[in-house]
C-alpha cells in the first residue's frame, strides 16, 4: 500500500478516537516511514530534520502568545467584553428570531475579522488568543454553538488567501504562479483572482450552511473561570475603566498593538513583531517584574502547543517526502486518468486534499503537486485559468479539517480556553465537512468551465 495513504489513514483514524494530535502525528510518521522503505533510524533522523524546518514558526507563536497574555493586563480585552455585552446583552431576552439574527451577524463579524488578519493586517492567528477567550462569556450566555464560531474563524483564515492578492494572499498567489511557470506553463499571479473566485464561492456557501443551518440551534456550556456570566464581571470591568492609570494602560495597549503590526509589516517577521509589542508593554511598566514573568510564561505556554503541533506536522511531511510515495501517488493516479478531463480533475483535487490534510500546510502542498499536475493539465487541454484553479484549490483543500493546520489549531486554542471545545470533533470535523466538500464541488466546476 502507498505509504502516504497508509500514514494519513492512521493519522485520521486515531485522531478521531481522540488520541492526542502530537502523538498521532508521531505514530503516523513512524508508520509512513517504515511502510515507505525507510529504516527506523532514517525515519527518526528525517522527522527530526523536519522539526527544525519549522522551529521559527514555533518561536513566533510562543512570542505571540506571550504578547496576547500581556495585552490582557492593559484591560483592552475586558473593555471589549464589557462593550460587547452592553451592545448584545439584550439579545438573550429577545425572541428566537431576533436572537438568531444577532448570532448570525456576530459570526459573520468574526469571519470578517479573521479575513482582515490574512490580507489587510497580516497577523494570521495572532488575534485569536486576544479576541476569542474574553468573548466566550458572551457566547455562553447566548448559547452559541462553538462549532459555528470555529467554522467562521477557519473561513476567515483560508478563503481570503485563496482569492485576495494581498498579505498572505499575495504570497499564496506568487507561489502558485512561480511553481506553474517552473513546470512549463507561464502564468502571472494576477490571474489567480480570476481563477479562484468559483472555489471561493464554495467556501462562502460552506460558511452560510454552517452558521445558518448546521449549528443554528442553541448549545449550552457550563460557566468556568474563563467564561462566567455574572454581574460582578460587568462591575469589575466598569470600575476598572475608571481607576487611575486606566487611560495609561489603554494607551500602552494600543501602542503595543501598533508597534507589533508596524514591525511585522516592516520586517516580515512575526518574531520581530511580537518582540516589539512585548517591548512596549514592558517599558510601560504595567506589571511588576514577578507578575510580568508569570503572565508572559503562561502566554507562551498557551501558544507553544500550536507551534509544537506544527513542528510535528513538518516532521511528518519530511518523512512522507523522503519515502518518494507522494510522487508515486500522483503518478499512479495520472495513469488511471487517460484522456478523461473530468476524472483527472477529481483525482487531482482528491490528491491535494490528502497531501494537505497530512502536512497541514496548503502553501507547502503547491510545490509537491505542481510538478505533475501542470504537465498533465497541459496534455489534457485544460486552459491556464482552469489549471490555476485546480492547483490552487488542490492546495487549499485540506487546510480546513487538518488536525495539524494552524487554520484549525488557532480556532481551537481560543475556543478551548475553558476546556469545553474538542479539537477534532468541534473544529476539524465541522470545518472538513463544510469547506472541503464545497471546495471539491466548486473546484471541479471551475476546472470544467474556465
């Protein structure tokens, strides 16, 4: 059996049985390496090398977690919660129709904010630990199904880079165009929006179904230390805004956000951006040295898990590439295609889904599939736009629903702050169903009509 298929099957099955994600990735890497003909020593060495390749990402997320934790000391998250509760507090006492409308609008707002993090203010998932945990108190009161929130967040983390040529979208479009050109079909990155608008519609359809149909019914969550809907919270937040120095804290918080964004945009480094934001918070002296150390350490711990999962996913990807079975999978699938364009489109999309689900990165999937997909598309007579849509959609497929993708790990990190949100069943499965299935359908349509 193909080592890639076997490894991914093991990963998905044991993940569905709630085996811890990092452990599941380790087992999948071991199975894939041995099945692919690698020795045990070579598998371990290759996995370790893959870990090193994403160490920068892990450090970035740890520092962003520390920054998010430090930002809570400024009172900005509490003010956000207080303002949102004043604006939406009455919705729990209104009729069912009005409540549903309010929740849908909130979820669309979450998706919009997540979209901004990809293109306008490219901070990716850094906003989640700042915005989401404080909002759980409101969503608990309104009995919002967190699977709908996870779907809204994942939509905003994926669809914009597929369609909009700015921020992370510009990077994605450039990678697609560059790899297609290197493999014999010269295209310009400016063609990506024209080719990807139909698959993007599939994402929009999935979002509307998730928040308007699948997870529309109320779902109850228990009150916890993170999310406790009491009047005391309101009183504490209101009085905090009137305390001496509250304005200085707010200014320091806004200045730290500005410093983080400006530095990250100027340097292109999340590490530098998070460091700049932390520097402003420390210079403002909002905490004692002892408390600052504890707050920053706790923040690093909260986001380091995401970084470690992504490092493990990079190790798995390195092992699967070393087996050579990714190329074998593609070539075997191509052999069954013949001259049937419809079957070819379906197989290419399914291969992209499998590869991205396994390695957790749509950006890293592009070089793996472009080598074979581009010549095949040219031979079968696909137009340049159709070829772009196939490559782009095949790469994006699996980003939603993958246990190792930051597009699912980020939402889980925020929504599980009180321990009431499961990564696999409450994030991965819902986003897989509502985004990968529409992407398969709309990506196929794009390949056939463009």
